C-alpha cells in the first residue's frame, strides 16, 4: 500500500501524494469567486435601488405629468352634437331629419409617411393633396380629414388601411322633400348649427346640448367611444304647414312666375280663424341639402323680409277702418269726380274716370279717388291708429328670422298728401305676411293673430 506523504510547498500550493494522480488546488480561487459574486450583488442592488428610486420619484413627483402624457397618447377629446330634432308638417310628415354618418379624422403623430397618406387620401376623396398635406402636418393631436362621408367614400378610405386614420360617428341633416318649404325650414352648417328659417330660429331647442366626449385607443390603437354622460337630444318641431297645400302653392307660384316672366314671388295660405300658416312659398327657392350652392338671393324669405307697396289691396284697410268708425257704410254713394281729386293742392288722378260709386263699388272698381275721399272723412290720426292696429309698421312675431317690421312713418312725419297716398297703398311698405294677417283679421271679424 503506498505511503502517504506530505511535502511542504511555497506559493500557497499543497501537494498531496497519495500514490495516485497528483492534484494541485489554488486556495485563492474560492475567495476570488466570492468577491466577484459580492461585486455583482452590490451592482445589482445599486441598480435595483436606482430603478426603484426612480420609480418612486416618478410616482411621487412626476405622476401627474406622465399620466397626462399617457392620456394624450390614448385619449382624444371630441365635441359631439347630439341628434338634432326632426321637423314635421301638421300631419307628421317629416320635412327635416338627421341620420348617422361617418367622418374621418387622423392623429398626425401616428402617421408614417404623411405625404404618402395625403396622396392616397386625395385619390379617394378628391380633396387636393396640398390641402390634406397641410392638415396632416399639423401639430395638433386630432385633425379632420373629411366630414360626413357618403358610404362609398367611407369604404374607400377604410380600404387604404392607413395607420393613424380613424372614423367618428356624426349626424347629417337631410331634407327628404328637397326644396319643398325650404324658406320655412332653413338649413344648417357642417356642425348642424341652424343658419336659416326654423332651423335658425329654434336652433337652441332643435339642436340639443353639445358636449365633449373622450375617445380612447385600445392596444392596437383602434379608437372607440370611451363613455360619456347621457346626451340631451334636440326636441322635435311640428309646423302648422300642410305638406300637400305647400306643394300646390309652390307649383302654382312656379307656373305664375313662368307665365309672367317675373323675377320673384310669394304665395301664403293662412287659416283666418286661427292665424295658422298652411303654406308659405317663395320664388326663387333653394335646396337646403346643398344650401351653399344657391345664391343668397334665393335663400331670402320674401314672405317675411321683402317690402313692397301694397297698392290697391290696402284699400281694404282704408274701408275697414271707415266702417269700424262709422264714417261711411257700404251703400253710401261718393262722387269720384270723373277720376281726379285734389289733396292739399295736389291733383291725384284715378286709373280710370269714375262718376258716382257706392262704397262697395269703390272697392270693387278699385277707385283711387273714392278711397281718398273715404280716408279724408276718417282723418289722418284715426287712419294711422287703424293701420297700426292691423299690424303694419311692426313685426308679426312669427318664428322665422329676418322678419321686417315694414315701413310706416310716424304720424308726425306724414306730409299733407300722405293720407291720400296711403289710402291707396302708397308711401307704405308691407311684407306679404303682414298683409295676409290684416286681411285675415277682416275675414274673421277683427282678430289679428
């Protein structure tokens, strides 16, 4: 059996001879390994301390700033108008309504090649590329690309599959009867704000309450409605108009315009017992679905805004005032002096020479001289009061914008011959609505609506 021997050695090495293979063991290697492990552990501890310290600093001191950044990346705020109330005729036939449509918007920071995106979008939308490039180069986090797209355009944009391009539901105003009752209804702008007619006059009620909503992005950057409070929808409006009567009025007005080659005209139909307007037609007219394609002249509601001298139709007012004051009666006879009369030294001629005429015939024959003589008997102060009582020189209060109060000078501004001129419908400006209201008051026994 071999003898075990121990030999002293220097350099920290111990040789063990057991008669077998000799091994050499380094006594410092273990200490070095432990040292390296301690260094790594310390570095890791320092790194973790720095990380957690940074996290703590961010959490305590920069929490709001980074939360705001995250929200800006994942949230967008859009102002949404609730569905606008519908407008119906008296028989609940829809004349104006709103339908849901898609609008395209972009988040410029998410787009890759903005110029390429603008070129592709221009190809399907028809919008000039330069216009789209300017929009997409915006520093804003939200820009509209195209509002209220027809279905085929929406599908075309969607097919481009552009990152950073999304869709938002909006409402679009439509007028199913096209230009029927266009001056009564009015029209709206791109944001569904009323700009004419009932749409403007009752905009606060029909439009409802606009509000800002939050749209959020999911992990794939797809945008969706992030929730909102209940929107206050607009109220529906029922008009006194009758769609069928309105259609007839517009048809007959167009025929009269064509026959007489007139530039403009108005037809009104009113129930004299209630003051309800059953039809209001103007020429020229416009299509509220494309109101901006029509000139301002066509969008003017002449029934409430246009002034004209009523002429002989005003003799109804002259005679009604005289009858009410008892200064004459239908069977009384006036000498119309063969078609001429002097008022304050001014000779006024009739359109035709008349001799003796009953008051009823003065109206039937439309004698200017006869009307002047009746007005002179009534007197200027009383005549003026009756003209005002019939609603002239003031607005009727109808729910339509742009109404004129007409033209009626104050009594103290009348000249010596004004009573003669006004008695036959001159020196006074009225709207068609004022005149039909006054005539209806005569028809119903004196009630002015």
